C-alpha cells in the first residue's frame, strides 16, 4: 500500500472515532441533570451551596447535576435580568435579595409559589418584617440586618469615634472618610434609602441623602467593593452593608466591625422559584435541601447567617462547622433570632411600589450631579461661616442670614443646586454690604 493511501485511511478512521466520541460525549452531557440560579449572593455562598448541593444530589439520586449560576450584579440588576427574560427564564431559582425585590417580581408575574420542606422552621415575622411570604412566593434562607461598617484600626489612628447614628455621619469630622454604592447597583443601599425616606419623611430623607453624598470620599461599585475598601483601610467607614460582611472580614483577619445604626431593618435574604422554570423538578429539590439542616450548614459555611429557628451556633461549633464560632462572636448570641434589635416601622408594599422611582431619582438627582451638589453645599457652608464670624464682630447679619437659610432650603429640600449657589452668593453680597 502506498504511503499516501495509508495516511488517508488512518485519517478516516481517526475522524470516525472522534465523531463517535463526540456523539457519546454529547449524549452523556444531555443525560446530566441541570439547574440554574440567578441572584446577587456573594461568591463564597454560591461556591458553598454548589459544593453542598452537588454532593447531596449525587448521594441521593446517584447522578451528577450541573449548576449554572448567573450573577449580573446587585438586587436591582438581577431583577432587571429576570425582566429581560420576559417569562422564559434561563434559570430556575432566584437566589438572594430581600423582600422588596421578590415583591416586585411577584407583581410582574415572574415568581411561582412553592412551599419547601421545613418551611415551618422559618419564622413568619420578626421585628415587624415578614420573614416569608404567606403566598409561598419567597422564603428567607439567610436573615441579616442593615448595618454600617468601620475599620477600627484606621478610625483609632484618625482619633475618630465610630458614628453611632445616621445623623452623626453628617458631622464634618467624617467628610471624605465614607464610601457607599448606588441604589440601582446594590439592594442594600436601596434599602438604606428606604430606611431614610420612611423614618425621616420623604422630603427630609432626600435632604439627608444629599448631605450624606457630600460627605463621601467616593461611590463604590457594590457592597463587596465597599467591604473590601473598608477592610483594606482605604476608606474607614462603609455605608449600607449586609450584617454578615463584618463577620466575613473578621474571619479573614481584618479589623472590621459592624455598627447597627439607630434606624435599621431586617433583610430576609430570600429564595424563590421562577415561573416557567426549565428545570422545575430540580429547583424544588434544591429548595427543599436549602432549608434542611444540611443545607443551612452550607449557608453558614458560605458566610451568611442561618434562618431556621432550631439552629444553635454552639452546637454546630462542636460538630466542626468552621463558621459557627465566627457567627456567634459576630452576633453575640447563639442564634440569629436571639438578637434584640429595635427596627423602624417598615412599609414593604410602599418600598416595592416605588422601587424603580427611588433608584432613578438617586441616579439623576444625586449621583449624576455629585460634583455640582458638593460645590453648592461647600459654598453655602463657607458663607455660613462668614456670617457667623461677622456676627461675633457685631455686624448686622439679619438679611444675609435670612438669605443663606433660603439657600440651604433650596439645596436640601429642592435639590436646586444652581439656584442654591446663586442665593448663597447673594447672601455673601448682603453680608459685605451690611453696615459695620
């Protein structure tokens, strides 16, 4: 046989083998079970749950299962991802986010009811907040409280006390020492703005957010970014943080502590079945497992607090659950539900109704005008200081004082930054012209 003919036959046989192997591989992949998650949970949790659920599925059903996890961003971004699917989702389970996100998806028809096993082990309500939906649209698998973070080493070096209330954050001593993210990128930040609007009043809440924005060193890209900056000491104070972020940072050796502000809420980090889920049977198996004792251990190992009422961290610590000690140290109690915290009277229905409106307003009236906002407030503060100095010298400041108060009202309550600057300049002119 000629060499060329032998080569052609060899190539033909090899091609046939590769084609046959490709068919076998495709068939094997097609036979593997699948499930898809979408949501804003941190990578530590998704990795932990993937590991735990794959092991459970193999042990229980004798099959491998492929898990696809889509995490496009924070709560609002993930909700928009579900909206973009228009009722034909590429995932089965919405994993993570608080109650307002699920209320929005429920109203828009993207969530299907399901009652997981051990559903009764989750509280109905706590601190005035729903912990699970009575219509079975969502259930909390990992509760936490909205907190702020601070780097105790950096604040000590700066000789600054930790700010204990929202109003204390407006103290000039903290200017340029605070970081936060945007409400349309972070559900936690969105919840914080709702806390301000619902506890201070809507006008006063937006006024507060303008004043707080002027205190910031910068905006971060998300809650994780905020935690990392505080942990590394780049900025000592981080606003709008899930409570477990401090636990996670301290477990990694960073001098970070959480600080419950004077006005806060419970966030029931929840999970729900997507309507028209392509792998609905496996989604229900996952939801059942997630609320089992085994599933909840993987929640804690993923650095989130656990939701079942019958869990004791001290028991799990003896069983060798690594994060149990960190959870007990972070909370100071043996179960999340043993915490004693005062919460605001939170209107979940109102929060869900104005979800998009709040995000848009912050983006267009605060974030996009951030430099203008700061320059306006700083001018007002300069003129206020000049008026105070003139007052001490016995100058008649009545007209200038009235005008600068008008400038501050225009800034805080109307968000009319150019008019506020102009009015502050007029106050300065009145001060210059005042009789000595």
